[in-house]
C-alpha cells in the first residue's frame, strides 16, 4: 500500500516492487477489467492509475481495457473515459462483443465469458475503493458477465462474484485506486460523495487486497459477502493480522 499524493506512476511501481514485482506475469497478454458503471457517477479509476497499471506490463504485447455493456450504455462508449491510455498496445475491449467464448458456472448458470479473461492471459481487477457491502475488487467482476441482466445475481452476490472469479481462473493482480473512498449511496446521474485518501492498494491475493480495502473504508471485511465466501472456500487471506501490508502501515491509515 502506497501514498499517491505526489503522483501515481512512481508509487505504483514502488508498490509492485514491494510485493516482489510482476515478472511472472509480464510478457503475457493482459486483460485489465476496469470498473465503470456510469461516466456521470465519476466513481471510476483515475486515468493516471489505469495508465500506470498498463505501462507496468513492459513486455506484454497486447493489453485490453475491458468492460461489458450495461443498462447505462455500451462498453466501448464508457471506456472512452480512458482514451488517453489507448495506444497500439493498449486497446479498449468489449466483453459483450467477443465471439470467442468459454462457459463457466455461476450460481448454477452457464455463462459465456470472453476468451480474453482466461489463462494464459493475465487478469487484472482494477477499481476504486467504495464503502458498503459490495466491495471493490470482486464487485468489479460482475462486469465480466456479458449480458445486460447482471442484477439477477444481486440476491446471492457474494457467491456469484467468487464463482465468476473461479470460473475464469482467478484474478492475477488486484489494484484498488483509493485516491478517494466513495460512499455507497448513489442516485442516477449524480456523482457520489467521496473522501480523499491518496492511496493505492496492490497485491496478487485479491482476497487480502479486498480485506485491507474494506478496513480502510471502515467496513467489517467479513460483512462483505464476497470476502466471506472466499474465506469459506479458502481462496485467500482474510485475517488482517496475517496479511503482510508493505509500504504505508495500515495502523497509520485506519
């Protein structure tokens, strides 16, 4: 966990260095699932954070910034908030338009996921830090479902989100842009209230990253359904006392 009050790229690279680097991931094609529901809500990762995440994969030939269509709009339209990041190597990608699909089981339903989400591709989940019980890293994965009716999973959200992560082969890198903590109460076309924190939380154990994010957002991690389900399935560390937080000490933040 690092501070970003004096820029993003150097702190992001420092965070990667603290966790031992990403050489095991670098060089493979990368899919970065960026979280954006509605451009008007403003609660989506900063351009600088997304660029730092993409640029850190120095040897990867293809990097996709991925989203799916939703009730607000088409994925490719919403992804334009990061157009400054696009290049010959980094491209926007609609998970709803991919003709190459593989099926995965989510809450007993077979979902046709984009091939871009599966190994050997690297999957990065990158979202902002939010208060409330939905979480950040795992809630972001609801956008991997390519159709519009994603809300059918809301009644069993924790199971659905962890099912999605397991169906596509798990998250390789989790990044929380905690430049701000966003409140959970949202009204259509209205920006969420937010509190400036200038932090980045990065790790290869998405459960641990989600747990630390929840603590910083003043939430009980095990009250976040996806974290509770991940603990039950023994998929990552949920005990704050056993999570090694490098960089900024968590006691100085919460």
